[in-house]
C-alpha cells in the first residue's frame, strides 16, 4: 500500500497547558489535566478510547520513569486499555502521535489518546544540561555548555562558511518572542525586540560560540494532548471539527554529527521532500509552518532544509521578513520553542495542536486569516529523528 492509500487519520480534540516553570505541579498532574481537557474538547468519555500513547523523554528529569498508566490514575475509564510510552529525544511528541496513527492504520484502534509531557524544572540548570546531552552522540558530543555547545559549534561552522549571520538569528528570536505575545500558552510573553536580541549584554550574554541567551530555548514544564480518530469513527461521530494528516513522514539519520554535513540537515530535507510529495503540494501551498527552533540556528537551517532558501541564503530571506506574519511563509506564529517553550515530550504534540488550531480558526490572537494547509517539523537530536507533517481541515 503506498503512502497515498494509507487510511486517513484525523485529530478531533486537543488540549494544551500553559507552558512555564511549575515548582508545585508534578508530572502526574500535568498529564491528568491534559487528558481531561482533550477528552472534553473531543466530547468523548475515557471509555471510548481504544488505546493510549504517552510521550516523555525524562532521561533523569523525574524519578517516575514508568508513565504509561499515569493517565489511568486520573481517568479510571482508561483502565485495561493498551497504553505505552515512547521516546525519541526532542521528537518524542511526534513519535507518540505517529505511533498512535500506526495503531489506527493497522485497524487496532479507532480512537487513540496521545499525551506529550515533560517536567524539566525539578533539576538545577547544570543537571538539565547534562540530561539533554543524552539526546546527542555522547561519545563525541559532550560539552560543558550542554546542547547549546553542540548548536553553538554548528552556528560557528555556518558563519565560517557563509558569513556572520548573528543579526538574522536575532531577528528570528525577536520574531518568535513577538509572536508569543499573542499565545496565551507561551512560557515567555515578552516582546524583546531586535536590538535586545542582537546585542550581547549582561542580560543577554554569549552562551556557546556565537549563540546568545536569546538564541536558546528555555527549560520548560508543560503538557499537550490530542485525540486521533479513524475515518470510520469520524463519520460515525459528532465531532465539532477535525484536522487530517495529509502527510506524515519520519526520517532518521546517523546519530553522530561527525558522519554528516551538519549544515545541510539532510534528514530534515528528506522528511520535507517526502511529506510534500505525499501531500501533493509545494511549500508555496502552505499557509504556515511550526518548526523546531530549539536554537535560532536550528530554525535558520530548517528554513534551508525545507527548501524555502538555498544553502547560505536563509539569512537574507530572514532579514527580508519572509518568515514573519505577512511574509512568504509565516513560521512559528505560536512563538516556537524559543518563546512558547520546549518541554521535550510535549513539544511535538504542541506543534501539531498549534497548527490544528490555526486550520480550524481557533488560534485566537495568533490566528492567520484563511489558513488552509500547515506544515509541522519536529526533530530529535541534531536532525537525527525528523518528523514532517502536513495538516488540513477535514471537518
């Protein structure tokens, strides 16, 4: 069966916590609240769910490293339903979604509850950095600056080849912080402005290589959930709206950065190429993209990987405002990982929820007029696990 003939999968309900730092809220509470809200949004009882997929990276953030039944604690109607935990570094949320889609396409489930969450702020910052480095090839890529050190090296390589693009990175940061002002779920809702982001200062110091603090996503707690639905369940149900996966592609690349031309993000390139082919569309057909800007250099490289700019050409395109609201292709209208936050296991689910909200006209102040098609790109590691989805409204 070709990708074009795969059974359709729809999103029929979702929830999204306010991302931030929550000293008094544990993982179980994050999960319980997200699940209850997603079920209510879809108009479903827990008993109607066929299976559950839980996405969380953990890696040492919390002691509870067996989370597949946390949702059952709060929703006894889920008792005895099959539930599993998946992990794929920073792409864990999308891995959970794609696992749920596979259950539906196999015929094992008609309604799947997907939950992504992470509780990161229980550890000191230095220890968080150590945990996140587990998303790299630890034999070669350890850094005293954590994952920022890995991406700082990549940024310096890019500058060495194509010239200093610090101002373009600052423009991305300023864009995403400006966009987050309209997002009630965002961790930081402050419009920092280009000048602040572009200037090294006591409040915006260099963190690793040419990356400043404003070039780095934050340590964030949060959860997001969704209900996936088969075509037959959609037709039989009374869901108020639905969003369909027109394309869903995963590509994994070598784990070590040393085995790749890291400035090309070839796995991301291929994931985008396959997703656009499966959807039968081009970038020009997309209304918006939610992309994985764990660091501003990541968003810049992803702009080139998706084909919006050629090698070394992203900085010019960014300076022209082509990825801003009103530009050729608005990217990260939610504020992205940079300002919305990056609770590892929740991120991929969050990105899909933000895109779905746009497509059904429920994005509030974030809303883009007449949004028809949305792209989502979520990656684990440095473009090791690459997920690209194309979404459209189906009800």
